[in-house]
C-alpha cells in the first residue's frame, strides 16, 4: 500500500522542503538529506528522519525523490562516493524532480538500471507556493510500474499529473513549459513598461491583459507573484536547456534567446511593479 512506502527525499530547498513536508504530514515514513541543516531540522520537527548522506537515504527507502538544482548535482547524488546508488536496493524507484537535460536524465536512468533500480523522470511546476497549497503540476515519464508506484505520492502535493511517455519526455515537456513561462513574463513586463510610461496604471493594464487574448498565467499572477532570489539563475539554466535542445533538434528559438538575455531586467521588475 502507498501509505506504507518508505520514502527518501534528497534536496529540501525552496521547493523540495514543502514537498517533503507534505509527504511526512500525510503519514509516510520519510528520510531526508540536504547539505544545509536548517531545513532538515524543520522536517525533523514534522516527523522526518535526518540522514547523514545520500547513501543513508537509499538504505532506508524504497522510493527516493531527488530535488536538486542542476545536472551535476543529480549525477553526484546518484553516483558519488556516498551516493544513492552505492546502497540502493534492487527494485527501488528513484524519482528526479530536477529540471535537467534530457540526455542527463537518460544517463541517470541507465545508471539506476545498472543497480537494479528504476528511474522516473518527473519535473514539477508550481513553485514553493504550489507545494504549500498542494496545487503542484507533475510531468511524468518512465516505466509504467515505477510510475504507478509514484503517483499516490505525487497526488499528495497536487492533482495535475501528465504522463508524457518514456524517461526524458517529461524533461522535454518541462523545458518547453519553462520556455513559455519566460517568454510570457517578458511580454507582460514589456507591455507594462510601455503602458505605464504612457500614463496607464499597472493594475488597469493587468485588467486589460487578463480580460483579453493577452491574458496568461504570468499576467494573472503578476500582482501577487513572489519570486525567490534564486529564480533568475534557475530560469536562466532552464532557458539554456531550451536553447541547447533547440540546437539538437534544429529548431530556432529567438524569443527564448531574448528572454534569457533580459531575465535580469524582467524578474526584478516583477518586484518593483508590486
């Protein structure tokens, strides 16, 4: 039964911490690890067990969730000297929530398979607020039986789960999603800049955008958007992944390239426009 799954969670940062808290508060035995102590202490107070390493998480868990920042961190968590794969039990399912390259995700799956584990490609959307409000969206790719094992855990934090196919497909979908997010934010920022410079207030402009075809999730959330300081490098990384994927499949992405160049102007402007 899903309620008896021993879950491990590695990477309890801005987004990982509330996701992990949801799991332990739902009654699942949870073992957590991070390089920072404060979020571990918070989760321990909620009932989680703190591990001393990624390997210790693996030894205690039958479902392991990785929620770190980038490709190198995912590979290090899995294959490092004290990594997950050094003590993983055959049959374990490993979930990667990180937004990384499709090639890295496939390489990680191959590493897991060598140790008798299965990897599920499962990037998420919704930010820390979505995790706290349990409105997260999950894109999920991987072996059917492994995916089925994960779904009850995912549903704790959000109802929207889109099955995308094999490992790597969910990552492609998330990269495309991030592209649209960033281009939308660029469009809203530029529209507001123009309208406000010509004498129309931000709030009126947002009402106009949201009442017409210009409406988007970015414009709907603009007035209440609370981006973490790490948002700029994260979005920059995701757009870099989009541009790299575009190069690989021979698809030009000029709007993505421009959005990446303007991120340092777009995202701080969200803060200034509040």
